[in-house]
């Protein structure tokens, strides 16, 4: 560490714009190695992204099936009364051939018998003759119907060879459903990256500490960020806490860089004399991509990359450390802005940023000298085209309470002509 | 089962409006018992809803702390040069009392010493004298600052006794973070309901079946709905498949009603002769709340309630069965419309419906004779106030492909004056 009297008294890192920071992150995401795996189709693949397009090997439906409960008939046989000659139910096929004046009782999903050209709904028929055993002998159509009515043709929904899940699709319940419908047993997907969370700071004690000594604080950043990445479906390693000791931080980072694609640290990136994260990163041979970003909360947000040898990799792989400020609001917001998009990109997601919508402000907001990401709660009103945004309390970066109940990050510009952005104005909001 | 010739030829259930169906569901949700539990604060409580407001037993910050790296000074002592008499770092307190002309080097989060009235940022100082050991002896302020600058007062963010997480709040990463920050170890929450998924139909075979016999289909509804409820954070039991046999269905439902709050079945609710779900529900002593809903896809959607004795409950509890159509699009859409809001309500959520926004149509859509929930993909454009909605393929209820890539359900009215809703018109969309 440089002695206090000799240290830099201003940050040597110029604060870059959000646009530049996002471009750098995009560039890192492109350069980092994506991993793939072939996995069994089951619940554990929810949230993974398909890497190789899956095509159908079958027609759906495989044969002509009825879309209604009713009777398979010959539509143009001129006969309004039809003899009921059999039954075709879902799961039990009638294998005869229909002749004029005949019909087969059929249920939704049942195979339409050969010779039949349409299905009339049961609601549009009357039973005109029945057997002693209360079986139907003859029905009468209330109206004539045309050929093809209520029949799904083979392959009318999916033809053999059609794409059923495209490369780049995130597997949700719908995608898992269609893979099951076509009997697909394995799928080639992006392997999710691993992210490790480390809290740094001499002042940190375990969150479970009952009485916290003066000057110490419970580490909430650690559990908060582990939870954040878990909520968004990523594999998180809880790297625990480390004090502001250069060597201890270096060892901890070096250890976790071997098994993680990304490390997110909190603390140690400001102008304090114990703020040595940037120096540790350089010592590890990593390159500081940026050391400050002109935004709020999170000005000292730092990102470094370097090629690190995994235990089992022949070639060293590009790893990224996001060294975030220790203030809880800064760490949380910067995780949303920089870490989640990177993790999503490595996971194969095509949309890596939170969805942005326009919202209407419920109150005046004072603008600052940096663009700001303001935590807000959204209210849906029936007669409004835009949700109403309410700011969640004091937005100072140390206020962890400003994150509670936040459903969106309002994207506010820096102060220019006006000190305020006014109630009822529309602003962009990132939906969390 | 009633003999084919004697059965009803039209549904005896009148199709109610979506508004009525939603009111009935709301009423059921109110009547069903909510369960509570006291749980340890850890990752496993993500997604649960707080049942008893959590208040702080401490001030945050607990004492005066610095918001910047710099020097704790007496702002109005008239002296621009200050003697550096000590250091107060995060995690290491300076316990002397500051006198005029003195200062204490301090880091972000460090305790502000007694006597000090402000913190000047290191960037706004010059080191004017140093020791031989490169320690600072004296600094000079570039500018005067006012009392209170860069100091967080005790309790300025949260006062002892303030609410930190309100009853009704869903626990996300932010809420977990603040509970950890205040050392809260246990929290009283809503216990999540249990939902069991059962697929009915003689035609169903396992999704893993390689060659499906003519007339049979792989059960995709089962895995699809298990995945859907799991995606939304609920505890799901996979109840498997059962054939269209009255007694077998009755036994399966009776068995699972003992351990589940809600059962979702697919199939057996239409006008086919094997469609006996409604009859089974009545036989179980349940009351059919509605048997058809005037909407698409999912007209025959059925909901029944009844008081059922749990194995371990003294009082029988109100249980709900949602008997959904077997067509995959219908089952999936009805799960979103009816099952998820009910599960959310029982879990204590205050917002039980999907968020609705306005979207702009990318194409003309033909309206039908029922209000329709059309699956759509949304595209965000930078220069547009509203996302652009693209319909995901053929919307026939049997088309499982129409669910793939769906990010929203467009809420379309039934046909009235016009057969179409036109490209570029705004419509409501439920975000999935």
C-alpha cells in the first residue's frame, strides 16, 4: 500500500459514461468463452438457453384428428340422418371405412376414420333412434356442414422437420412442454456461468451477529447479492467475507477465479486508504477495463478482466471481476446494470438487459450531476396507459431501505436545464 | 356414466363471463385458509411473503458515520490548515475528541469522532506537511465546507422501531439484504400452498415414449404445468396420469386432495362421452363453481371447491380443483388466468395478477365470438413508447407451438363492430 501522504488525492480513473461502460461490458461478454452441455429434458433445464435448434421428427397431429366432441361424417353425402356405426375416442381408434349415410361417434382428439370428411359437434345433432341398451343407432344433423369442419389435418400444427424450439430460446414451461410433446429426450444448451460473491471490509461481521461493536457493520451485501443472482436463476457461490488485507484479498480472488467465470466483490474501490481492490486486480495480472462510471449510485464501480487458468482447462480463460462499491444500494444497482447482463449473455440469452418501459412519475424528482438509477415501486391503474412510479424512500447509496419494494429502476438523466423532473412526466424504467 | 343416447347433447353449464369467473376465483381465494410459518432468514425464504411486519431494533447508521473518504474536521473553526491527529476507518474507531485546527483521517463508513462537525473529501485537500515515515502531519482545505457535510446522522436512514419489511412484502434479494443488515434471524411468513398436477385421458402415454401408437399422444400437459408453477415459485406435486375411468380419477383426486390445497387437472371437461371430470367432482362432494367460461382458449374450464379433511387437520379445509381442458394452449392459458392468481393470493401476494401494460400490434388480428387471450412475443424499440406485439403462430387451442416464445397474453375483446383489430392499435397485454 502507498503511504497516506504519498497516495493519489484524486482518483486516477476517469469516470466514463454509462454508454461507454455498457459497450465495454458488451465487448467483454463477446470475448468470454461460452460453455455448452447436452442435458436430459426435465425440470432442471428450466431457464437454460437452447444452443442447437430442435426440429420435429413427427407430424403434429400425426393423423387426422377431431377438434370437437361429435360425429365423424361424410359432409356431402346429402343425408341428414346418419347411422352410428362405431366409436372413435381419444386413445381408441375406429379402423373401418365410413360409407355415405354412416357416422362414427368421435371425441376431441380422436382419429377421424377413413372416408369421413368432417366432424359435426354433438350440440348440432339429435339422437333419432337408439337400441334397447341405450346405445345410439341414428342421429340427425340440425344443419349441413362443409368438408373439413372440425378436423385437424396431419402436420397442420407442426410438420416433420419444422423447428420446434429455436437456438437462442430460453426454456420455460412452454418450451419444456413442446419438447415433451415430441418425445425429445436430450437438448444441447448453453451451460450457465458460475458467479462468486465476496464481501470485503475490515468493518464486516456476520449478519447473524447479535450485538455489533461500534464501527462494525453486519455484511448484508454478501447474502443480498447471492440472493439476487439466485433469483435470476444463476449458479452462485458464496465466497464469504475478507478483511481489507491486500494479500488475503489476493488469495481469495485467486482461489475463486479458478472455479468461477465471474466474481462480484463489494467494497474497497473508493478513495479510502484501505481501498485496494484495484491494486489487487492489477497484481493478479488483470486489466482494469474501467474504474469509475459517471452514474449514481455506484460511481467507483470497477471492472477488470484477465486470462486465468482453470484447474481443468488447458487454455487459460478470460475471467471478469466486477468490483462494486460497498454501499448496499450501489452494489445492488450495479449488479443489475453490469453483472446480470453479462451473466445472461454468457448463458446464451438474446435479451440481456431488463425490459424497459415508460412510466409516469407520481412526484417531482430532483436531478443530480450524474445520471441516476432511482428505485421505484410501480402502480397499475386501469384507466392509465402507463404505470405510475413512486420512489422508494431516500436514495442515498448507503440506504439499503431504498431497495425494499423496488420493482423498477427509473433511468433519470443528469441535471441540465431544469433541476427537477416533474410529476406526471414520462421516464424510462427498467423492470426488475 | 350416462349411456351415449341418454346423455346431454348440450353443456348444462352456461358459459359465464371472465369478469364473473374472476370474481368467483377472488371469492374462493378469500375463503380458503391461509397458512403461516416462522422461518429462518436464509436463501430458502426468497419468494415468500412476510405475514408480520418486521421493525428495526437499531438505528441505521448506529452512530455518525462518514459518507466519503476524507477528513473529519470542525467546519467552522476558521482554520484552513488542519493537524492530522488520528485515523478513523471502517472497522477501527478513533476515540479521541477533536479540537479546533485538528482533523482525523476517515474512510467511507468510518465513525465520525466526537467534536467533529463535517467531513471534507480527500479530493478537496492538499497534504501540506508529512512525517519522515510518509505519514500525514497537516492538510489544507481547498475550500471551506459547511457543518454536516458528508455525515450520516444516527438513525437518518432507519430509526429504531421503524418498519423495515412490511407485512405483505414479497421477500426478494433487497428484503433479504435488509433483514440481514439488521440481524433479523426469523420472520413470520405465509406458507406457500401446495398444488398437484394430474393429466387425465385414455390416450396419454409417457412423454418419453419413442413410438406413439395411432390415436395416442404423449402427455405434455403434465410436465408443462409442473414447470409453469415451479417457474413461478410454487411447490408442485406431479400427480402423473390417469385414464378416463370414473373410479380411478375419483381415487386419485381423493388421495391428492388430502395433501394439496389446489389440484389442477387437464382433460375430461368437454362434451365427449369420456369427459367425466365434473361428475367425479360432484361425487367427491365438491361444488362446481363454474363449468364453462366465455373466453378462448379454454371454454370448458371448470372450477370446483369442497371442504376436505386433511390427514392431520381437525377441521376440514376448503380445497379447490381447477379442471382445465386437455388442449395444451387452453391448459396453459387457464393456468395463468385462474390458477396462478389463486396460488399467489394464498401465498399472501398483494398483486395476484400478471402486470398489464399496453402494447402496439405488429399485425391485424381477427377477432372471434369470445374474448381471446392471444400469445405474443414483445419487441422493445428505442423510439417507441409501447412494446410491439407479434403473435406466436396459429392460435388454435391444440397448438402447443403457440406457447413457445410467448412473453405476453394479449387481452382481445370479442368481435363487435369490426372483425379485426388493426395493426398499430394499442391493446392490453398481460406480461408473463
